C-alpha cells in the first residue's frame, strides 16, 4: 500500500507551464518599447546636384486636359488636342488601355477649373485599368511666390 501511495504522489503532469514564457514576453515588450524611439530610422544624406534632364518614356503619354469651364480634352502620341465628352473619354481611354497595358496618363487641370471637374477624370481612369497616372504642373517662375 505504501508503494501505490508514493507512486500517485509523484505522477508526471502533461501540462506546459506558460508563466515563464509570459514573463519573458513582457520583458521583451518593455525593452522594445523603450528602445524603439531611440532607433535612427533614416540616414541624412545629401544627393549630388546635376544638370541632367529627366528620363523620357519611349512612348508618349496620353494627356488629359481640363480647361477653366470643365471641358475635357484628350491628346495622344503627339496628336492635336481634341475636345471629348465624358462618354467618349471613357471609351477612348479604355481602348488605349487595352491596346497598351503600360499606358501612362498625365492629367493637366487648369488652376482656375473646379476641382470636382478635374477629379471626375480619376475614377474613369481607374475603371479603365490605368495604373500610371501623373499630374502635370509647371515650374514656378522666379518672380512668383507660392500661394497658401
């Protein structure tokens, strides 16, 4: 009888004690929280200045223009700028995208144009599947100062 009582008293447990793992995790969490703000995430560098011109794409991009009145104009591959309606614009952009999946579109909006008129172009381009969209601007002349 004595041997059976002794055998039950030293029975092995099949459970994992996770308390030490939780303690280690909390200590690591505190260490990372303290050291993260001290890490230098960027390196200050000064890039060299050059007079080189920007790279040109082999194919001319499609240019979509919006004038002061909200009229949409479309020009592609050196062709003359032609006015188009919203439906024509959507059909032509979809056709251009199917012809060239790497199509690049530049949006040129008159600064006096209503923002909503210029913005209407972007969802149409997205629906057509155009992934390369750029906004055109002109460099500021040296006599002008930027507006707020």
